[in-house]
C-alpha cells in the first residue's frame, strides 16, 4: 500500500467522523424543534427559542462544514497524484 493510499484511508475516516458529527447536530436540532412544537407557552417565546436553536445549529455546523471542505480538497489533491 502506498503512502497516498494510507493518507486517503485516513482522510476517509476523518470524513466519515465529520459527517457523523454533522448528522448528530441535525438530529439534535430536529429533536429540539419537535419538542418545541408541543410548546404551550406564548408564541413570541416559542419564536425566540426557535431562533436560538437555529443559531446554535449554525454555530455547530460552521466548523464541521469547514473541516469537511478542507478534507474533501485534500482527498481530491491526493487522488490526482
């Protein structure tokens, strides 16, 4: 096995880990939104909480998406060798 293959295998593992983390963020966001649908309090408060959930989701996704982009670029460069 060449050094490039080993690097691709490592990158594949990192990509899978990052995609799993991204899926976890989405799962938690969807779960929180479903719980919020059962909210019996004021609509304004529900909207505020929904905005907080979306903000949290964006903050969690951003570094994961950046990591995925970097990993994909590295994988592409290795495959072009």
